[in-house]
């Protein structure tokens, strides 16, 4: 263990930095979607795509390619070159950050590997992270392609898959890093802690479901359908809730049902999290676990406030999402932060060996 002790901490800090970059990537992806920028780059060039158009002629040629696709033809026919450059900048930065994350992972990995500072049991995990990152890039292009065919909107199914893959990678990296920093469970021997552990795990599942629901809200622009709270345009149960057939399609295509479900899951999280937090007060936990429970409660309050504010917001500029870009992006970041804290709690309460 002494052979890898110090290296483990350095590797953990490196992984946390990569996770922070992925967090930023998720936020930027949300802004890219909210500003209608995601379909501005109609080609996927993993290597050559690093270099943006540099001359006026190159910009004109890139703009001409964009004009051949549905987003320009159906939504942006009045757009000029300067406006195109603005939306291009968001998507370009998003893709560039993705490539930067790949390099930020690969170069230190090779450094640690060839200096024999990685434990044999850790190497496969790091390789899996890198492979998942590459597949995430392919999935991102697969998502973009869905908006380049007939309708200028990406598939909500592909959007949800792209987001959840990013969150899976992010969670896996953080969990591995925390394991290197704290290899021995610190709360495993607390009396009856397994009951609290089970409750936190259930809460984690509900939060993940909430994030998936949010992806469908974003993918279908369901957030703009009802912009009142706590009612939905004067209704508790809105009309058209299950109007689609087959029945299950309502949960992924019916914007009324999608927004209603998103609200309902939020109510469930509030109640279940409050109960979990209250129950945790009856356990003698480490300070880090106790602080994590308190932080979880705080983040939930902020996140609910952001969600309601986003719903009621009026955009400063016209966006297809129909809500404030800043508030919506903060709401997405809050969801990921909430998941981060509850993941950390899972790690604090994990079983002993």
C-alpha cells in the first residue's frame, strides 16, 4: 500500500479535476441547447474540427453548409453570418471542451501508467473511463444527426441517452477518486446504518429518474407548455395528460405529461429527502457525512427554487426552450450538484469489507 499511497492521492485529484471539467461540459451542453446552437456544426471532424473557420471565405462556406439543413430552412432563414457565428461559437466551444477532457484524461493517464504509479486493480477502471468518454463523443454526434434530417430538433431519446452517459462517466470517475482518497468506509460500523444506507440509495434512484425526466422536458421543450406554479394554467391535473396512444408514449412524447411528471417527481424528492435528512439526525455519523446531509438539504432548496424560477421566467432573448437561459442552465447544474452530494453520501455510508 505504501508503494501507491501518495500516487493514489495524486491520481484522485487528477480524476476530480476531470470530473469538474465534465460538470462544466454538461452545463455548456445545456446552454448550447437553450440557445439553439447545437445544430450549427453540421459535420463531425474529430481531428480537423479543432480548427474553426479563420477567414471570411471559410465562414461563408461553413454558413452555406448550415443553410442546407432543416434548422436554417425552417427556423433561421433570416439569420445573417454574424448571428450564425454566435451560435457556432457555443457548439464549437462545447466540442472543443470535449476534446480537452479527452486530453486531460489521456496525458496524465499515460504519465502515471508508464511511471508505474497506477495499482493493477485501478488500470481497468481508468481504461473503461477513457473508452466510455470516446463512446460519449460518438453518442453526441448520433444525437446531433437526429436534428439534421427532417425536423430541426434532436431526438429527446438521444438527448436523454447523451446526458445520462455523461452523468454515468462523471459519477464513475468521482466514485473511483473518492475510493482512492478514502479507501476504508468510515460509517460502516454505525449501528443500524444499513437502514439509512438503503434510504439514501432509494433517494439516489429518484434523483436519477428526475434528471432523466428533465432531459425529456428539455428534449420536447415541455418546460414552456405550462408556465404557472403550483397549478398548471389553473389546473392541478391538466387536460390532455394521457391524450396520446399508445399509453406509454405519453411519458416520452406528450409535453403535458412530461412536465406533470417532472413536477411530481420533484415533490417526491422534497418529501423523501426531508424524511431522510430528519432520520439521519438519529445516527452518530462522521462529520463529513453529517455535513453532506446538511448540504444535500441546502442544495435541494436551491434547486427547487431554481426550478420554479425557470418555469416562471421570461427569456431575455427568443429561445426555443421558452425560458431564461441563465436560470435553466443553473437548474441543470443544480440537478447534477444534487446528484453529486447524494453520491458522496452513498460513498460515506458504503459497506465495510
